[in-house]
């Protein structure tokens, strides 16, 4: 009981103390605030840096804009400026000393490095009227892919008279022309005056694989020196096993691309290339000329063989009989083709008959068959004939038509480029153009047509066959050549170590 009364008295005393403190605070005058406190209180009430993206046009927004301009003006006013910093003045140099010191500066790079000490002119020093010329100019030129020797020499600076002299002296050595990429080593001599061209002092180039030519000027006369080069003409034989692709397998074995393409065309005339599988063995013999300098030339395909794991083996030899060169089987029978071969390396994408035209939009007669092929792929003549038309032909675009006799003709449309001319006689497998998309076409392909009596027929319904058969001495020579190719060692041969001259192997008869 005593404790409770004591606790109550303590609470009453605390309440009286709080009441007295509050009364004294109200009665006491407020303490004056300093300017910092007043400025802080004013800044809390007034927003000097509002968001200028909100409440545009209000009093608060204009106040923020004024603050922004004020800060920018203050920053510009207090900026140090862009005036150069003054430095100590350098020593005063005379003109002669300054000219020598200037040689160590960057200035001569712009003024042609004309600084330094100069010698005054005397009787032994006279100004030149013109800059002296070099006594000789050595040049290295190259014949382009569609270039000729005269044009290459003219571009190098050889005068027209010297070009005519060179062609008169070596024209018989180069035949149809020099090989593209041939290097020309040219030396031009001193000319008598600036208004005359430099004379040709020396010219050296490779006229043929087996001949080098060097022209040299003795006095005012050009003389020619012919340098024979030994060449090994032994054909190149390549064998291998077909893997995923016969083309890739042959290329991996070292066969030139030209030889592999010719091999595939020959084999495609005998069997379907899609039927050639892994494990089949190919045998390729092609013309191959190798000079002692290391340069090579790949010629035509001579022999194409294919030993199949399943099916009949193929042995095809290129032979000339009665002035006609074609492929013969090992038995001496000429090429036989049951169904008309494909005129391009591609798949048949559209057949012969009625179909809806992809551009015109209505159904009409499709008077041929289409082969899907890459743009620029070569197009071959399916058999011998004479070109009757070659040019632009309406919806066919670039078009070639070949007459084959007996009322038969073939047409090749939508070419990107034509490689035949009207009246030209072409042979089977000869390139007559390249795949394109000219005329009414939705993409690169070959539209192939066959005509009988002027009317189109299904190209798959006509067969072209050859019935040439070798006999007598032709057959004996043919079999001897076939045995010769089959006995060749695989790979390159070192014909230079066997004989000082080349060992040619004739082609055909």
C-alpha cells in the first residue's frame, strides 16, 4: 500500500515538471535564426530544380528554366577560355641558323626538305633546263585472260613500231596467241628526245610450254633467240575408290578439274551417275604435258574407266576414225545412248505436257522439259548438228536451236550467255551456252525442247544411237592404244631422267 502511494506521487511530480517546461517555452521569445537556416527553410519550400519534362508552362517550370540558364551562364563566365598559355620567349636566331635548325623540324616534310646549308652558284654549277631521264626502265607485265600479246606490250609502253616488229618475228612461235597469265619481262631503253617513245631493248617471255623467246636490241636491230624447253608428254593416270562423291574423290586423288568434268560426262552417257556408289573404282587417263621448269598443261581426257561393285564395268577410249573423233567401248563399238542424255548437269524439274504456267498463271502446254541447274552451268549439244538459230527468241530469252537431220531439231532456252553462232557445226557434248533466267523464267534453269518435223515432241521419247564399229587395222590399233593406257603407272612420271627429249603419246589415229 505504501509503495502504490509512493509511485502515484512520482507520476504527479513528473506531470507538473512537463507543464512548467511547456509554459516557460511558450512564454519565452523565439530565438532568431541565422541566414543559413532561413535559406535552407526557403529551399525546402521552393523547388529550384524541378523536372523540366513535367508541368511545362507552369510557374515552377519557368523557375527551373531560369535556374538552368543561370547555371550555364555562370559556368561560361567562370570558364578559363581558349587562349594559348604564354611561354618564355625563345632565343633569337639568324636566318642562316634558323634554316639549319629547321631541318630537324616537321616543316621539311611539307616543304620538300629544302632546308640546310646551300652552296652559292659558281661557273661550275648551272641550272638544268629539264630533269634527266633514267637510261633504262625495267617492267614486268602480264597477259590477261582476254588479252593479246600486242595489247599487253602497248599497255607497257612499247611503241607501235616495235610491237609490229615483235609480232613479225615471233608470230609463228605463238600460234593462236600466248597463254593468259604469261609474264613479260620488258626493258625500255633511252629515247632520243622526249617527244619520241622509248625503244624496246629487251623482251623475254614464254611463247609455248616447250619454247621460251628472248628478243634483244643490237644497235638499232632486234634479234630473237629461241630457247627450247624439254617437255614430258606422258599422259597422267589417276585411279581411286569412290567415296561419298566421285568428283570429290577424284579431285582428292589429284585429278585436274577439267579431266574430272570430262570423265563424268563420258560416264553419264553409259550409266546413271546416281547409281555409282562407294566402293566403285574409277580410272582416268588425260593428256598431261610437264615442262622441266615445272609448268604443266592439262589436255583432253583420253580414257575413262569405271569398275563397279555391282554392274558392268565401263571402259571408254577416245579414238579418231574416218576423220571423226568419238568415244568407243573396249570392244570397238562407238558410243551408244539409249535415252537422250541430259544437256546440262542438273535434275529434271518439270516434264513434258500440260501444266500451270508459273508466270502467266493459266494452264497451257509445256512443250519441253526443264532442268534445274546453277546459274552459269555449261549447256551441251545432245548430238551432232548445225546451229539454225542463236539469239533472242521471245519468251525463250536467249535461245539456240540445232538441226540434226532427219527432221529432228533441239532447242535450248533461257540461257544467260550463248556460245554458238548460226551456221556453226557442233558435236555432241560441245558447249553451246550457259544456264540463265532470260525470257519468261522464274529462276535459273534450262528449258529443253525436241522437234520432229517442226512440231515439239516429248524429248524422253526419242533415242539417238551410234552404230560405229571398228574393224581390221583400226580395231588392232585401238586395242594396242587401250593396252598402252592400261599399262601406265599411276601418278606423275619422270620422263626427263629417261631421255633427253620428250616422249610423246599420240592421240587417236
